[in-house]
C-alpha cells in the first residue's frame, strides 16, 4: 500500500512539473511578444519626435530667404551700387552667425553669385556660376526652390532653400545637418531620411548617405547623381532585408531592427527610425531558458529527492538561488535602461518646447521685419534732414530730430530685446510672476500680427502666479496665434482675454469669435499631430498643456456657442 501511494505521488509530481514546464515556455513567449511590442511603441515615439524637430528646424530657416527677398541692401548689391557689395557681404556674415546657418549668398540674374556670408573664407561662394543648380532655375520660374546636394565649392552636403528677389536675382540659404546627425549617432538605433526617389540624404550612419532604399533603374540613378552632384548616388541599396511586421535584418550581420517611417512634411522627405531588437529578443529567450532550466532542475530535484532527499534538497536550493540571482540582474538592467529612456524622453520634450518657441518666432520674423522697417526709414530720413538743418544753423530743429531718432531706436530695442529673451532656453525654476507682465510680453511679440483684430484685455491686472514668465508667454502666444488664425477673414474679428481668480488659483481665458473647432478635430484635440491646418504640426496644444502641467496648472478647452475658448489655470502666488 505504501509503495502504491509512493508511485502515485511520483506520477502526480511529474505531471505537475511537466505542466509547469509547458507554462514556463508559454509565459516566455508571451514575454517576448510584449517586449517586442514595447520596442515598437518606443520606436514610433522616437520617430515622431525626430520628424517634428527636423520639421521645425527646416521651417525656422525657410522664412529667412523670404525676409531677405525685399532687402534694399540686397537690391543695391545686384545693381552694383558703389560699396553695396561689401556692405551686403558683412550683413550676410553677421546674419549667418546669429541665425546659426552655414552659408547665405546672393545670385545675380545671370547665375553668378555677387555676395556671400563666407566672403572672408579660403573658398568663398562669391563669383561662382550657379546656373546648373536646379534650385536656381526653380526660384526663377516658380519664385522659390529647394534642393539637397553636395556643395560645388565646399564639397559638404546640405539643403539649399532659394527665393527670387525683386529684380530677378535669387537669395539662397544652405542648411547643413551635421549637428542633428551627430545627436542621432549618439542615441540608440539608426535614423535616416530619404527623398521621394528613395535616396538617403540625412543619416546617423555616414556610409549609408546617398544609398537608395530600393533598387533604382540606371537612368534614375544617373539623374540622381547629376542632381545631387555626388558620383554613384542611388547606384547601391541599403543592406536591409524586410522580415515582416516592421522588422528588418541587416545583411551580413546577425542584427535585427524594428522600424517605423513617417513623413517630414516641410521638405517632402521620409524619416525612418530603427531600433535593434536582437539583443532584446536574446534577453527574453535567456529569461525563458532560465525559467525552463529552473523547471528542469526542479524535475531533477524532485526525482533526486525521492532517492536522496537531503542531498537533493541542498542542490535544488543552490540552483534556484543562482537562477533567481541571474534573473534579478536581468531585471535590474532592464529597469536601468527604462530609466535612461525616460530621461531621454524628458530631454526631447524640453527640446521640442524650445523648438516650438523658435518656430513661433520664425513665423513672426517677416511681420517683425515689416514692423521695424518704418522706424528705420524714419531714422534715415531724420538723419539726412539733420545734416541739411545743421548746414543752415538750425540747431534746435536738429536737436528735435535727434530726440525723435532716440525714441524710434528705443521702440525697436524694446521689441528685439523681448524677442531675444523669448528665444532663450529656460532653466525651469518657478517663482512669482506678474500675470500682467506675461500678457504685455505676449502682446508685444504678437503686435505685428494683430493689426485689424480687436483685442479685449483686462486692465489693471494685479494677479501674481507661480510659474516661469517665458513659458507662460509661450502658452499664451500659442493660444492667441490660434485665435488669430481662426478669425482670419472675419469682418468683425475679436479676441477677448478675461481673468477669474479665487484663493488658490488664477484662470486666464482666451475666447475668439471665429468658426470654432470642427467636431472631428475636437475629439482628438490634445492628441499629437492632430491639426486641420496644412502648415501645422499638431504639437502646439500638446506642448502648451505639458508646460502648464509642469507649472502645476492646467490647460482646458471650454465649449462655446461662438468661436473657441481655452483656459489657462495657474497657482496663485
């Protein structure tokens, strides 16, 4: 009877451990799929952030040729006025240093450059014939053009943005992406951007530049080589083999990557983000092996326990402790990687907020240039007449002109000083801020855009809030810009700013009388990349709400019978 019970116990134990082994294998496979899904979600988020940052970088510099197209110094240089070309060379040199772009140059109607920001360098762009460049021909035919190519003088790749000038010339700005490529190379995975033909232009791997994502015909490859100015462009393809479900294999290696591609709208490019997963899968399989090994060891331990209970128990305990230690180490490494990923995401979010501010300033650049043109013209007129008055001995009139010049200079200085402070990256410290100062700053930044629109704002605001002045201005500028765009074309366009407060919070509302928000947009109002404007990225409200959350407040949309209404909630100081 004892032997029968013993054999039955052995059978039940073996069956239970066999089921545990099967369960461990299934659990390991489920864990591998979840880990792969996590990697896919993270690569999608990384791709969206990189595409948005690249879009904002291009948008910021696309406005610079527009601002220079009607510049009187540029027109004077094209007309070869005495001293004009030296003056425009110096002006372009200062502008390139401030804007952070490699090169700006002016091309005459005959295709030969007459001025450049690198006029002092060993290989200046002055005097070069650019008639062979497509971006020059496109600007002459359509008013603007764009082309990614190798520099014929510098030999460095970049994006050329061109704009036709009054009188037939062309202004060109060259963007180089070395800084972005170095940042991509330091991060995990591989990032590259290709054009509509499939030619890789910007990449974290230099050996992939000018390769094609798909095989091109000899004629198409030859045309790409001529357009880009690089021998062999498009004749080789990327060493990637598709394996399905967004996974590719890097040929010649054991590396596998999960990928995601999306459009870079500003240039018509496609960005692809790749993250290596063979190590992740190997880690998951290692965990499965450890779990399976633990079960097998348990099977062996149970069998040995029936024969030699004391010795087998000790061996089983040691094996299980070893397996637990290894699994604990794996979990600790995974936790550290996740913390690093969250830190990178926070840094990218802060960088995106800064890029949003710079993109807003880029949109305002043309209006500010127009706003300051009148005071500058008046200053020049006062200076010219003062010379004539001085010759006639009318010193009191000269003194009055000088006082007028000082007032006009102060007006320009106040606007440029505020824009310069708005563009700086903030430290993130919170302190009491006057809400009236925030409203004044936002209105000063948007002053060139609000002509023809009635702005009702509270007077004598005494509210103090906890926050950061520049970030609060960024949110308010975003909301008022949206309201201005919504009321475009309205005969009685009006925007109303109102304030309500209690013991703990202050609420600032922005209400317009535009057509309101469409229902399909309202359902996903605070979802990334949700926009009904062709030039919008759909990130402004997301960034604004993140800023308000970081400041301990909120950003809400309130239903309104007329137009749209948004509320900024802030802690009272």
